[in-house]
C-alpha cells in the first residue's frame, strides 16, 4: 500500500525520482540540519520549514492541524534520500496506490509513473501529500479494498 509515496526501483534513489517532474515545493521547503553522530561522523537531517510546511505537504489540511504536523515532523536523512534502493517487493507483490492529484511534495506525474511502473491498482483523489489526514475516508477504503482482495485471493488459493 502506497499513500502518495515513493516507489523506487532497485538501485534507484528518491533523489532521482524527485527530479523526474516539475511541480514539487519540497526542494524550496527543505531545511538541512547537520549534526554529529556518537561515532563522530557527520549527518544531515532534512526538515520542512514550518512556514512552508502546509503549502508543500498539507495544503488541504486545516491550518491548525497542519501547524501541529509541522512542529511534530520527524526528519528525513539526506543520506537516505540519496541512497539507492535495495531489493524491492513490488515486482512480486501486487500494490495499491493512493495518488493525491493536488500533491506538492511528490508531483502527481511522478506518482503516476511510479505506480504504473509497479503495476499498482491506482485510486486518485483531489488531495495533498497528507491525504491520509485530509481524506481519511478514501484512504481507509483503499486499504480495506486491498485487504478484501488479498483475503479473497488467499481463501481461494487454500480452498
């Protein structure tokens, strides 16, 4: 199940996918925060600037909730963003994809490319990247559809 998410191929980085199509506000909103690991090695965490968070990530979330999300956000490491993906499951396991057509984090064209390449069942909704917050109903329904489909396949295979 992917909800406005990244679906890299093996060896592909999120940075490569982020550069596929225009339309992301994330690069303007990213704020690097360097720090030193306990072993002395340098690391950079990436945060979204709080004043740009709603525009880049949660445009259809009410302002108060988006502000709480901005303050409580967990960092994303710069190294993880640039690292090539390891082994993937989507080539052997069916996937479902919720595509937010108003997403300013991962452009809808990039989402569509990844979901189609993965052979995912795609459901589109007019939502931001935070569609699971702004539109919990369609998000839940797609998850339940996937569960019902997998359940039917499993019971058909055993009986």
